[in-house]
C-alpha cells in the first residue's frame, strides 16, 4: 500500500489531502506508519520497526495495522484507492 504523493503531513499528526480539502489527525504511531508508507517501506519493514520500537505483540500490531490501513483506504489517502477508481 502506498500513500498518495500529494498527502501533506505535519509533525503533530495533521494529515491533509489537497485534492479533496479533507484533513485528519493521527496519533504518533499512525503518523510514523504513514511516513514509512510514503517512504516506500513494505509491510514487513513497518512491522519490524514498530515491534522493535513499541511495547506491543505481533497479533495486536497485525490487527491494529489492518484497521489503520483500511481507514486510510476508506478516506482515499492511498494510491491503491486511486487505481481501483480508474
């Protein structure tokens, strides 16, 4: 999954889609995941980073990450959504 290139992020967790004018906020871990997606990291690299950095187990990360990625897609912040639309 990739985040659309035009999505703007702030260090405080503000996410802005200039194409739609929609804005969102996310917590620090969500922001970190979005940044890694924008940097082209794959799901395994993201999982490894989060599991090393934060006190969580693999099953919890998998569930929460699945929900988070679905939310990003729902709000049309991913390139995958753009491909489905065309």
